[in-house]
C-alpha cells in the first residue's frame, strides 16, 4: 500500500515483487527537448512506492531532474527466453531523497556508506506498466496513481 498517498490504489504485488527483486534501473530525463538515459542501482520502497537511487548533483541526469522533475524509467530482466520476459516501464516524479530513503538505500547497498558524498533521489511513479510473459505472451499489468 502507498502510505504517502492513501487514496492511491496499491501497486499490484507482482509489480512490487519484480521491483524488489531487481536493482538496476534505466532513467530517462529531458532538457531543452533532448532526451538522455542513465543507469543506476536502486532500492525499492514498496510501502511508499518509490525507487531510491544515487546521482551526484554534477551529473547530467541530476541537473536535468532539478530542472524537470518528470522522468521515466525502466527495469528489465535480461533473458533470451521469450516466455520469461519481464520488465517495467514507468513515469513519475523525481525529488531529492529523505532520511528514510537513505536508510533503505544503505540497507540494500551497505558499501555505499563509504562514499563521501551520497546524493539520493526518489522516483515516485504515477504510472507503471509491467510486461510479464510468465503470465502469458504479452501480458501487461497497468497501475496508475
């Protein structure tokens, strides 16, 4: 259940399980009409429905998130077996992470505490599309805030 917004429908457990099992997202940002992609390790907070990731403020994607908070992302299982294809595409809003995000991220990636500067972000989705061929070829689950 999404504690941050109680009126928001809960994310389907199959989507939450998929996001919790994986740890690399591809983030898409945009500035001046030019799109950009980057990859990052993430920790999923199922209670608040957010993906927490690190991005130094000097990076292009961090600068673009500061200018335009609307972003997109994907998380995918790499496989050549069509029947096992799974992946999430989502849209949402990125903002600087809070202390709970920091605790969750460091629980998932304890070695990150060694970084002198850890700038965390939280991506809160308002749209998630989960493609899961294990449920049937091309099966898609949609969640909207």
